[in-house]
C-alpha cells in the first residue's frame, strides 16, 4: 500500500480534498486526517485518525506478540525438557506457553505503544501542533496513486505534499 502525506491549513481545504477524492473514486476510508483538535474534524464529518493510527499500538503490539511467542516457545521446551517441581511435563506444554507468551507480549506491547506517537507521523507532529491538518491518503495500486496525485496537483495547490511511503504498513 502507498501512503501520501499532505499538510493544509484549513478544515475547508480538508473537506474539499475529501469531496474531490471521493469524486475521483477514492473512498473516505482511504483518507485519514490528523489535527491538533479532533473536534473540528468530527463537526466537519471528516474521517479523523483513530488510536490505531495516532499511536504505536499496532507496531509495538505486533512486536510484543512476536517476542512473547518466541519466549513462550523457549520456555515451553525448557519446561518439557526439565523436571520442574518434580512433575514430568510433555511437549504439549509448548503450545500453551507459546499462546500465553504471544498474548502477554501483545498486551504488554500494546500498553507501551498506546503511550507513544506513531513513528510514521513523527516528522509532521510539529506542524500539526501549530494548527495544520495532516491529510493521509492510502492507495492500493498505481492506478489509485495516480488518481490521488492528479486530484491533489490539479485542484489543491493549497495542500503541500510533505511525504510519501511506497510500501506503507502499520506493522512496521
């Protein structure tokens, strides 16, 4: 997936961008807007960012789950190979410890991530804090990307492109 980042100064501009992209076949679910205050975005009925997009919860939750699952596998094999507490545990303990480690790691990673700003958005936070609106538009393929660029270049000179990710993923 490709993601385009634009900064614009007014909520009116954001509404016009949303309308024009919708007319070009880019649905509202592909548009995410980050503002200092979500109130004006809600009042304007513009798709603002969610906690999943504002924070690192997806990224760190995924990493926590991965690390937790690996730790669970190692712990499971250690428990199966040892004789802890005088009990003979079979290899069937491995999936249980893996699942526990995966869930615990995802939870712990999510707790950490919810308190951190999304690393994809860090370059733009200063402008957002000054009152600008960060408009993010996602495209699945080159055809959608071309329509986005065409609409933005032809109709929205007030919005400046500040970034582009050619292989965007919320997990990285």
